[in-house]
């Protein structure tokens, strides 16, 4: 294990699978204490077991990021357990209903997607920031998407929420830059996660989606996790307010 993040503490929402799980393992390998948050307890505990197996240390806190009290309790638990909060990867998100036109998009789906993907990140920062301002070198990474940079058929709620995350990230980054807190976003294209697998079930659809990535494949959770770790590290100390595509050339087409 590396000691780059020794004695540092990171909160990762959506840490039960996919990119969140890969990020938990990546931070643990760097020596960070990992506070995992997710709604699904069994999968969250599976991630925690993988962190421990890799020689890391952490806790799991069942959290619905759309609920203020639960997010507040998460941050209180992190600080109460480890005495500080250095990094946050606000990753929790849902896809809603892709390939449904705006006029046919259900109101309840819109509300749920916005509440988790956008309001959830705002709530996380609301409770993270006061703690992180106490830690020199603290950094936040928010999960957006290439769908936050372009339009498309992934669903009105999803695109709106991911565009909103970038605006929120940039606003907060400017607000807290004078105090040394860096806030960035990552914008993955299609990544091999359980969410993406629901879109890739049909071979024809999988071929079409793969062809949208000039590198000729979709990404892996580990590739996104490494970018998140880098954005939190001192190697990215002059980067804030940035939305980083991790897209295999998707946006360069």
C-alpha cells in the first residue's frame, strides 16, 4: 500500500458497487481511511470487506443522499470515527428512464433523479464543506457525466441533473477557492458498471454504444477511480472548478 493519503479520511457515496467500489479500493491502497455510504447495506458491507482484505480501514454508513438528516449523520459519523474529513467523492446516482422523450418523462422519475443526482450532491457538500475547511489540502470530486456536457437520449432528468452538477461544482469551487478547498467533477462516458450493463444487454445496442468511443471500448470503474484519486491528490493542487471527461474520446468525435 502507498502512504500518499496516510491518516487522511475520504467519504465515498454510492460506494456499494461500480465506480464507488473501485474508488474505495483505490483510496484504501493510498492509505486513506474510507467512509462508505450507500442505500444497499449488503453490497456496502461487501465493499467494506474488500477494503479490509486489501489492507485498508473503513466503515459503512447506510445513507440516502437525498435526505438531509441522513447526509448530516454520515458526515457526523465520519468525523466522529476518524476526527477529520479530507476528501469526498460524491458519486451516488441513478439513471432514471433512458430513451424516454421529454414529453413522456414521468414526473416522479424526474423528481427522484434530480433529488439523488443533483440535490444529493448539494446536500453532501453542504455538510462536508464546514468540516473540510478545517483540513489543509482538502478536495471534493463530484460525479457528473458526459451527459452533463452534451445532450442525448439518456433521459431528460439524467441530462439535467448531470449538467446541474457541473454548474454546482463550478459555483462552489469559486466560492471556496480562497480558502484552499478544491472542488472538481468527473464526466465519464459509458463505464462497465451495473448501471451501464442495463443499457448493454442487447448485442446491437452494445455495439452501437461501443462505437461511440473512439478507443473502441467502454471504460472501467478503475479508470474513473484513478482520476478521482488524482484530483484529490497534491498532483492536482492547481486544479479546481474543472469538469474532467473520462470518455475514451467520446467528446472528441
